[in-house]
C-alpha cells in the first residue's frame, strides 16, 4: 500500500473512531424507548416500567415503554432489531427468544446476530395451583387423584408458553392423564379456574398470590430452586419429588440493543441498569411480585443467552408444541 493511501486510510479510520467515541461520550442526548413485545399489564410490561423509572433517574434522560405485542412476541422483536443501533431503542426480551425456532420456524431469526445483550433484569418461577374443589393438598395426592380418575382433571394454560411446558413436563414426569385445554391468555384460564371449568394452573406468583391468599386457589408446589418468599409454606417441586418440573429459572427478562450498538453505549446502559437493580424501591416492588433481580455484565448475559437459545427448543418439542 502506498504511504499516501495508507496515511489517508489511517486518518479516515481515526475520524470514524472519533465520531463513535464522541457519540458515546454524549450518550444519551434524547429519549430512550424500551420496546415490550407484550400487552400492557403483562409481567414483561410491568418489569419494563419499573426498570425504566429507575433507569431514567440514573442516565439523565426520559425512558419510555412502547408496547408492540403480536405474533407471539415476534412483532415487537422485529421492530427492535430493525431500529438504528444507537442505544435509543432497546428490547425487553426473555426466554421466549429461544422459542422462535419451534413456534415460528419461518421467522428465521437469530437473536445472537440481531441483538447485543445489554443487561438482564429479572427472573421468576411458577406456582402450581389447584381448584379448591379438588380434594388434594400435596403433589403426591394430586398424582394419586389423577391416576384414580384419568382424563378428569383439566390443565388450563396459554399454548406455547412456559406454563404450558411445565404442565407437559408434569404430565410426563408423573405419567398422568390430565387433559390440556389451550387458552389465548393466562387471565382467561384463571377465570375458568375460579369458575370450576379448569382444575389446574401454573402461573407466576404475582398472578396467583391474591387467589391463594383468598383461598380461591390452593398452592401445591413452586418450581424454583428454593421456596418463594411470598409462599414460605409451599414446598418446591424438588421437595415434592419432582425436580424435573422447573427450569431454574423458568422465565427471565433482559434488555437487548440492535446489533452494532457501540460497546461504550452498552457498557453505560449496563452500569445504569445494574445500579437500578440495587434500588430499594425496585427491590421492594420485585418482592411484592415474587420476582428476583438478575444482575449480569454484557459478556455474562451473552453467554447466558447462548445457553438459553440452545435449551428451549428441545423442551418445547418434548412438550408437543407446534408452530403457530
């Protein structure tokens, strides 16, 4: 390479690096939006708003939440991936990113190539509840009852979700004939649980705690590695003899940025998010919901995401989940 051309190339590269560095130094200079691929009020939406409130006070700019539900979360996910890689559009993504190869195989989407992991924010497990009209108080009693009355009990759950996978894992682990009825949403299934049309349900503690406390649903077991703080008297699935029912954690959520987002911006966001997750106010809100903070560095999150992308497809196929 001629010396003149070489010097020119070096100058151009240095100029580009300077622009990137300057952009990172001034970041953020405007509103940041978090795309949530769920409806308002869903757990992912609740988490996003809690984190946004804490994040904006630490990063010096407004942080807004934009709900983009649809097509099994692919609508919002695609919108976030297509955004400019400047740190001003983030995705509140989670374990569902590992579902797409099974639920939407035509989506042809690789989250590891489309996104840069920024920071994890939360994880949670699920509680198995039974209608009070079913005469069982433990998992062992439930299994005995289900085997005594094959086909009588009904699981009501949203299709292609973690609760659905948990229900299938439960049926397979216990060799029980329990009917599965798919619902378009967890709230409809819980309504039918109260009406006696559904006998069993898996759900986040936050969605079921009021029903449990009011004795409109009976908690039998928790899928987490240890007992839920809000349900200290409810044994874990492992304590109930079924360690294979639960995925430690069942669900997680984190913030991701479009591929190509500058590393300095990712580091800035990660530090602010991790500091937010130590906030007493946020921790108190998480505790009321039965959620646990999950703090990682970008490199840790990337390795975790790689494991999750490999983990979920076999679990979904084993549960009989088919493409939507």
